[in-house]
């Protein structure tokens, strides 16, 4: 028996437009439907254009995952050309991408996720005063420091990518801007500045020590910095049990370089790792306001249902691999890469705690990666090579955005884009139901979330939704 | 002053860019200007019913709306309903909200080229039938009519750019809070002249290459990108090479062309963004205010006079040949 139906929105501190429909029974969510209420039609805009235009248009799908879109487009074009970036070009592209992903994680933690714990509903909790001081929206000292650290880290993007967001610096054959020896040392200096912020504010201890955490129990005892504050309140509120995932994780592998990706690709299912089978991807449109049949993205179309039929409820298609929904993001990436903390967080439920702690872990690991990437820049090397575009061809670009697996499927005919299909991370995570009625990962994770009497925008629902760090503008593209 | 910010049909990148403001950061800048944020979708606390209550009170005139910032184009489809973007939780389209709230505003600010003119959201055949607030591309009149004026008598202020520079947005808001931005301070597309009276060419690090028409032939080369690589910095408004991005950056210093992102209809240039269209081998498009005959004459003269240093460096990815160092006259 449903006690109440709630429509939650506007849902802010997520990127883009999100509306969540909840059926509430006995003080808990019995069923959820996730609506992405925006249609723009980027895949349609690309049809008929010069293939190179994808590098200008696709970053503008999203102002927060802009470089991820850029990287995926470059890989898809490169695949169609049979062109790889030079080793040093790949290195600089990886560094550019890592800066964006790190900034996104930071923005999520300080500006999007944590302010909810400064709400009056938690005023009786022992940690509330400290959280309010650090994380109150637009005011908290932690949020302010993070904003400054983020802007300064992005000086690396000013230098290597011209600006952020929306750069054209990442190309199929490498990058447009060769760093000089003096710029290489400046980049390393920027990274040392960011490390100072991490070790003073976020971790309160050496980055390496956080990377060395090997279990959820060990993480819960961390005790330093803003990470420690989060872990303390997570224990108090039992965020480990909130919003548990399905335990099936996807990663396309992050930061491809000459000697392989920095974080491994894979599909994690039933506690076992195997290679993702991208041929088994199907985008189901049964509950999306899209016409046409469910299809693999290489054959997919984007035909909006102008009538917005009643049996559908989102502009988001429902991607499935082998018929099953998958969760992606920092937790998925770190589980698949085999980090012991991430594996343990997933084994213990993969809920709100796990998603957020894995993001913190990834900030720490990516700091080490960025330092290594910058260290290895060789200003004497080539950073770009070129090849002609084929008149006809196809290519796939698979990358990892901050929020997870991002794929571009491109087909070129007669020198122009014939088809361009995109599956973004939050398309996976916030997909609607498929034809079998199987809910998307967020829809499933919301079931059981507590709803207190009188709550119309349930706080637990907000924590769960934001723990995924959704990017809705990418979702619908 | 009260500020309300809505994200319409766009990428959110202008907000992300705004968060890159430095010394002071965005929150200090707004606070120092006496601007109170009623609600912003990316960084305010309020969600759901709390936000709906604020929007409804503004609409009823119970909360004064001084600065109404809209980021993103306004979707009008399907079939004129605006339902391609519903403001979640409200059962109303963003088009409906924007047209309902704009008349209450002392100033309406279109943040970014999408909100101003439609921008990338209207690329290709404009699948969502989107438009800017007061322009549809370069044409007067968007979801607000061409004769719309805010309570102070100004049209929608178009802080165009893709994305916008944080300084453009903050200075516009600070000028408005100060009562110091009038109709004469806007250009013919209603862009604030403090940045729109400049060209991207001004201060471009490739200027010496431009002077001698020493051109890059491929992306990543040092030379001027006007002749072959689609750069329209000599025709595009913006102080991008005077006021750096993210520390010290700009598109051209990043090694890729200016694509005219502060202008209406930049999203459909009718050629590949990174390739200069040519007629009989001669690039189409003249530097702003340059008579064609003189440009042709000067270009051929300067090309003939190109120093070997520039010719060589133009097609290299690094400065192979340094400038000659002169000794002081003794």
C-alpha cells in the first residue's frame, strides 16, 4: 500500500536537470523512477557535419565533463583514421583529463555532496558544528579552500588546454600544445600546490597514507582532515547501508597511454573480473521518450518521441550489457583496478559511503598519477601526429569520465558524420527501466531509503542521489 | 541585490567557468558587491520544495528579483510546448518559468552564447527548437520579444561566450549592482562593451606570425591559424588574449583556433571549425574593419617580407629559431 507519491525537484547540486518520483510505503521508498527532463539532441546535431567538428561540438554537451567528451571524440576519430596519439601526446592528454576528473571529484565532495550534512536536520549530531563550519553552502571554509585549490590546479589547463571548459587541445594524434621545459616545471609546481591543499585540508595527512588504506575498517579510523570528518559522520549515520548498489561495475579503463591505461578496464560481476563486452551493449528505449528499436550504439538512432508517451518517463535511454544494468564511476574504476579499499567497500555493500570514499581514494591516487605524468613529460618529443580522415569508416572512443564509462560510436560516410551515438556514465547509472521492467542502478539503490514523516524532499534520497555524482546534461546529451 | 540563476538548455559550463574565478573567488565577489544569491542550481543548499517556494514567491512579487541570470538556451519544442525542458518538480517548462519571471526582474542577464542567441544547443537543425532569451541566432526576438526591456529600461544583457569568462560575468553583475551599466555600454548584440570592444586578436601570442602571414598548416604548429586552420580571432569580439583564462591560457595560446564563440550563430559556421574556407585558394573572411584590397595588398607584401625565422617557426611545434640578439651600440 503506497502511503505517498513524491516528486522531488528541482534537484540541485547535481549537474543538469533531474526529477525523482518516489512511491513511499511504511516510511521507506518502495519504488523510484528517475526522470532526465531535458532533451537537446547532440547526436542529431552532429549528423552531416565534418567529422572533425565532433571535437568542437561534443565537449559542449557538458560543462563539467567537457574534456572527457573531448577525449572520447578524439579516440573515436582516431580509431576511424587508424591514428594513435604519440606517446608524449597521450601522456599530456592524460594529464589534462586527470586534472578535470580530479577537479570534478573535488567539486562534488565540497560543493555538491557535503553541504547536505550542514542542514538543521542534523543539528543534534556531535559533528554538525564542524561540518557547518567547513561545508555550509557558499560559506564553508572547506568549500572556499577547495574552490581556490581547484582554480589553481586548473592553471595546468590554462597552459596545456588553453582554457576550461571546452578545449580543442585534445586531438586524435595528440595535443595541440607542446609544453616547454620551463612549463613542465611550472606544472609540477602547480601539482605540489595542490598536494599541499590535499594534505592540509582534505586528508590532513600524506596522500600516500590514504592510498595505503586497505579496508573499510581502516578507512573509518582515518580521523584526519575533511575526509576524516566525512568518515566520522558516515559511521554515525551508517551511510554504508544507505543506497547499496547491485555490485555490477563497469570501467572502460582510464588514461590510455602507450603502455596501457593507468586504471584498468573491466566488468566486475559476482565478485569476479572479466573484460567488458561492448558488443553486448544494448540501449533500451522502452521507457524513454525515444522512437525506434532498442539497439547497439553502432546501430542506434536518436528520434525523440514528440508526443512524450505516457508509458515512458525520461529522455534517457537505458543501456544494458548482456541485458543487465551496470554501475560506473570512481568506485567501479577502483574496484576493477583492484584497489583493496575499493574492493572492500564494494564487498560491504557499495552504498553511499563506498561511492564517496572511493572518490576520495581516487583523488589521492590521481594526485600521484598526475605527478608521475608531469615528471615524465619530455619537451623534446613529438606531441602530435596526423593522418587523413577516411571518406568512409567507423570508430569507437571509450574513456573514463569522472563519473564513469563514456563511449562515442562514430560512423563516417562520404566524408561526413553519418551516425554519432553516445552513452555517458550517468546514462548507465540513472537509466530508466528496460523492457523487462528492470530498474536502473539509481532506481534500485533508492528502494528502501527512509522517508521521515512530513519529508517531501527526503534527505536520505538526496544523499543517495548525490553519492552517484550524476551528470544529467551528459546523460541526455 | 537578489540574484536568481536558472540553468536552461545548456551544458552548465558557464557556471563551471564562473567557479574558476580567482582573487577574489565567485562567492567573495558576489558578497562584496552586495549580491545575495536567492538560488543557484549548482551551489545553493536548497532542493525540491524549498526551491519551488522561492520561485513561486518571486513570481507573486513577494521577493524582489534584481538580477535574473539564465544560462542555456530555451527549448521551445516539441511543437511549441517547451516540454523538451521541464523545470523538474514544478510541472512547468523552463520556457514558461523564464517568460513568467523575466518581467519581474530589474535586470535579465543571459549568461553564455546559448542563453544569448541559442548557441550550440541550436546547432545543426536545432533538434529542440531552442532559442536565446532575446535573440534567435542573429535575429532580434527570442523567447522574449525584441522590444523587451527590464525594469531599468535595458534589454537582456548578453554575456556571450562558450563558455563565458568568469570575469565577464562577475564584472557585468558588479556593474549592474553599482548602477553603472547603461544601454550605451552594450554593443549591437547587447554584449557588454567592456569585453566586446576588443577582438580576440588583441594580444594574441601569434601576432608576429600574423603580421607576416607566417601560417601554421596543422594544429600544434606555432604559426598564425587564420589562413588555414579556421581562426577568426581578427573578427571575433572578446578580450580573451588580454585577460587570460585559467591562469595564463587562451584558445590561440593553447594551439587551436578562435571559433567566434561570442557571436550569434557561431555553432554553424558552414565549414569545419578548424579549416579556413577558401575561394580560389584565397581565405574567405577579412580582419574586422580591414578593406579587402588593402588586406590583399598588405598580405602579399608581408608574405614576401616574412623573415626566415618566422617562416621556419610557423610550421614547427616549437620555436626552432630564436630572434637575433642585438648587442647595444657602443
